[in-house]
C-alpha cells in the first residue's frame, strides 16, 4: 500500500499566557492509502492538534506534512473533517447542508441535476435519505453525525479525518455509526484517520492504532497493527482471543507504560 499522508518531524508550539508550550515534539509517521488509522492517547496529549495539522487548519511550528506528494499548506476538499459536534447549520435542511459542500467543491464541474443526485446518494450511504428535508433540530444526535459524515463524503475526499465523531453518542447509536463507517470504508476504500478514547472502537475499526505518549512534547509512542480479518463483527470479536490480546496491548500502553513514563519524568 502506498502512503497518502506523510508527517515528517512535526513539532507544534503554542504561545500561552504562561509562556511557550510544546504540544507535539518531532512527530513522524505515514498514513497508507485505504487504511483506517486510529489516534489514541490520554486527554490533552495532542490528538486534535495533530488532526488539525493533517486537515491544514493549522500549520506546524517546524517539520512538514505531505498529502499525495504535495505539502499541506491549508485545508482542501481531499481532506474532509468531521468533528464531535456535527457542526451542521441549523437553519438549513440536511439536503441543503450537504449541498453547501457539494456546491463549493463541484462548482462548474457538475450540473444542477448531477449535484442533486450526488447529495441524495451520499445521504443514502449513511442511511439518511429519509430525512433530506429535515432540519438538524428535527433529527437525533446520531442522525446529525450521519449527515456530517455524508457532507464530508460528498466532497469525495481522499482522506476522511474524524475527530471523536461518536464521542457524544450513547453506546447503541455509537455502535450503529461505527458499523456504518466500516461499511462505507469497505465500499469506497477511503483512507480514514480517527481520533478516539475508546480502545474497543480503535481495535474494531482500525488497520493500525497509533498510540501517542503523554504531553507536553507528545510524540508517537507505538503503532500497533490490527491484523483481524474484515468484515469485522463486534459480536464475533467478543469471543476472539486475538482481539482481546490486541486490546490488552493498547491498555498496557495507556495505563501502564504511559503512567510509568509520566512518573519517571515527575
Ligand atoms: N491554541 C492553543 N493554544 C495553547 N495551547 C493549546 C492550543 N491548542 C491545544 N493546546 C494544548 O495542546 C495540548 C494538546 O491539545 P489537544 O486538544 O490536541 O489534545 P487532545 O489529545 O486532542 O485532547 P482531548 O483528548 O482531551 O480532546 C493540550 O495541552 C492543550 O491545552
């Protein structure tokens, strides 16, 4: 598999009231085309900072990021982001919210009818075609996230960046959305970068899990390959000893290695 994103020696400093704060310190890794890579780490370690850099929403203090052989110097439709809080415009319908992205990306390249069909197609992908003309206030939290994912997919991104997209949802809705993302990924072969705090979610969805060290000066701790066959079923995995072994390795990193490291530095 070829690399679609390369993160090379990236550091990120923030200027705060109490002085300079080094959030990320010389982070390097590559994201392979078509893979699902999860970023996991303790709260405040720098996961969103890293995702924002890949999205091009911020620029690194040093180092560089490359997407498809081009330096990332700002946001672009080939890297679509979905945040924890859907961020749909409340006065627009689901169709109109997706249309905003489609109009922006396919201006001049799709006819009006093609755009309408493409909007419906993407809402169908996330099973939300029934709510085309509803406003965000008329649908549930899980449904809003689905529409947010449809809006991102409608941009035909090469990479889908998901910043804790299921964090605010109840366990059952979360499970349905995780299944939807896995199904869509299998269908479209989109590259996905997912921030999560949930070890089970990381193992279920990912091809690799990137475990970050605690901040400040966070960096890549370990990268774990999740070599479980696809399609994956949460029910079948519950009895799979290898699944439990992989889960255990992440827990060990987060709750034993990282705590030890933090104490060593204390
Ligand atoms: N704009 C900023 N200015 C100053 N400090 C910042 C800024 N953005 C992030 N930080 C700091 O950088 C560190 C990493 O923050 P970030 O939000 O990336 O962590 P995170 O791993 O995504 O956290 P969480 O899991 O709680 O969402 C934190 O200590 C945070 O306070």
